[in-house]
C-alpha cells in the first residue's frame, strides 16, 4: 500500500504546492513531497486499506502526509456528528501525537499532517464509541528514520 501511495504522490505535488500557497518563481517548480495515505474507517469498526485489506502504514519521520480517509457509519456516533476517530499514539507510552487527534465525518475527508519526528511504533485508535467492537478499532503505524 505504501508503494502505491508513493506513486500517487507525484500527482499530488502541484496540488499540495498550491494549497500551501507556494508560488513557483520564474518557471521553477518547487516540489513539496507529500506522502498520500488512504484509509477506510469502516462500518464494522475497523480501519482498512481501500482494497479492504489490513492497512500497513509506514511513514518517514517528519515527512508531510496527506491522509485521505473514507468513513462509514457504524452503529453509534458522537453527538457532534463524528462517526469515528483517528488518533495517533506512541505505542510505548500511549501519548498522543500533536496534530493527529482527528474526528471523522461520514464520507471522504483529507487532512494535512506531519509525521512524528521520532521513529518507532505508533498506533491509531478510534476515539468515538462507534459500536461494541470499538475497542478493536486500531491499527499500527511504523515511523522510520
Ligand atoms: Cu470507530
């Protein structure tokens, strides 16, 4: 999955540059490398890759990430309309990674994020009580140097 996301990266470069408000000077293309990650937060309270398989996410420490999530309602949701959460924790002490405490709405949404600076194991957890299987809604993320 990571490989496929990397291929999509090049299609995203100009979009990302425009979104960041960077203007190429004198015809020079200023490339911003963005790692596109696609995840489904599904109605059975599981994170999946777009093909329905288990998501395997590897990030480079400190890289720019465009997280594209498609969320589908499970049995219950928050009063504010959030149907799942997407919160990144350090595996070793379960502390939250700043900027990665996300709430998901139904449908597709995108987040511009920065990968953790420290390599290691991380875990994404759902913070919305989305069903009786909510506690099992998590996935590993590996951050490499
Ligand atoms: Cu959930």
